[in-house]
C-alpha cells in the first residue's frame, strides 16, 4: 500500500491535499487484509510498527508568472508490519516510548525501515485519541523520523448476530503538530478501471526461461494451451452434468407416477365411502327396531322380594324427603299379617293334635 502526500508551493511551500498513490505492487495490496487478521483473532486491541520505505518526488511547473509552481509528493510504501505481543508494551502510560521493547520488536529489521505505527480498535470512530497523538510525537523523536505515519484500523458490528463486520482504515500524518488524514485507496479493494487493476506481466527475455518452459510445458499444458488438470476437471464436470440431468428426469417421471397413483387411491376411497353409506341406509330401512332383551328370571325375583315392600310402592314423601307408605299399602300389609297368624295357628293346632294322638297310642301299648 502506498500513500502520497502532495504539497503545492507558490513563493513558499504550503501543505496541500493528500491523496493515495495509483501505483501499487502485489505485495502492498494485501497489507490491509493482513493487518486485520490479528485483530480478528484477538480479544483486545492490537498495535504495532509499520515497515516499508518512503520517497519524495518533486515536480516544478514553470509558467510566465514570476513564481514557479512546485508540487512535492511523498510516497509511503508499506511492505511489512510487526505486531506487539501485548497491548501498551511499546510505550508507558505517560506516552514515553520503551526503546528496549522497540529494539526487540525490530530484531533483524533496520530502524530506518520503520515508517510509522498502527493501532486497531473495535467499535470506535476514525479519529486519533489524545494518547495516540502523544505516542506518535514520542515515536517521531525516538526514531528521528519526522515523516512518520499513523495507520488506524477499526471494526464495527453490522448485524446483531455478529455474523458480519465492517472494517475501516485511515492514515494520518502530522505537520507542525497538526494531524491530517491521508485518504487511502487499495487497487484490488476499490472500484477502479480495468486498466488500473489488470496488468500484463512483462515477458522474460532470458533464454534459460524459454528452454525450461518448453521442456516441461507438455507435462502441464494441453495442445490448446490450457492446463491438463483444467481439461480433466471440465470433462468430469460435463459427465456429472449428464448424470445429474438423467437423475432429474427419473425423479420427474417417478413424481408423475406417484401423482397418478394418488389420484387413483383417492377415487377408490371415495367409491368405497359411497358404497358403505348406501349399504347402511338400506339396512336401516329394511330392519325393524330391535326389542330390548330383559332377564325374565331376574325380574320375577325382584318382584317377589321387593314387590310387597310398602316403601317401594308408595309415591309419598315426608318433609325430610323420606318415603311414607300409603294407606292402601298399610291395609294390604295388615291383611297379610292377619292371614299369616291364622295360618300359623292352624299349623300349630294340627301339630298339637298329632302329638296328642301319638301319646295316646304309646299309653295303650304300655297297658297292653
């Protein structure tokens, strides 16, 4: 990723609008995505150093006027980054830079390759905090690089389920303790013209390259110029498409057959219901009502036991809802009681006579 800082001078050089460079290489195009990777995989903010190189380009425009127009471009080419192992280890709480930690982070990298530093925050705006501005000035004096840049990367949640996040980035630089935002544009992440993105690599003029390519071309490329694996994959794809179409036709035919069978089954069920309904109606018309079957022996026994009970024969109730025997039932009961003693008396008389006759016979026998 390359950043351009432009200045336009009339008699004196003043700050101008800062814009992104249009010329970028393949290595710098992926730095933004690489910087976001540790931020996504960590639970806290991430910060570190930005390595690369910076260059100045001066363009003088001569005109008929007395003053010349001078346009200076400062290009920052970001090539690498070094992340801190822990947060707030590069500097103290007061913003003082820890030189030991700085040297440990650089390791084999040269101090001159540091062109700035970066910080990644979550759910925050694209603005530098007071602490970040203080650390930036301290780093400038510690590394003795007045043209350092600060790269700020922020992520925010787009959906409530955390399934989609928005990644934003911006670059800042300071001039006379005034921080200015540098617009950043990455070619393969923006909407530019086809010509600015698609670039044909320059042909190699070395004879050894042509000899090596001609020697091994037949192993990887087909006569048509395509890779052999691509041809095989295309053939496999065609065969899979044919089999898939055949299976789709079979499924379609089976579904139509199932639909026809379902129609036949529904028609048969309808005919069966109609036949059952007509048969039940005919049976109801021809058959007579069935008389209820009673247990005659049980009825006779109940009548013999309970038929003469006055409480069961009466229809009168007392104030307490108890049955009261009627006068007719009382008379019938008295008649029955009178008949029963008479019968008992007759039975007793016959028994006494029989007993007296038996005693008389015994006496006669004894006399004899």
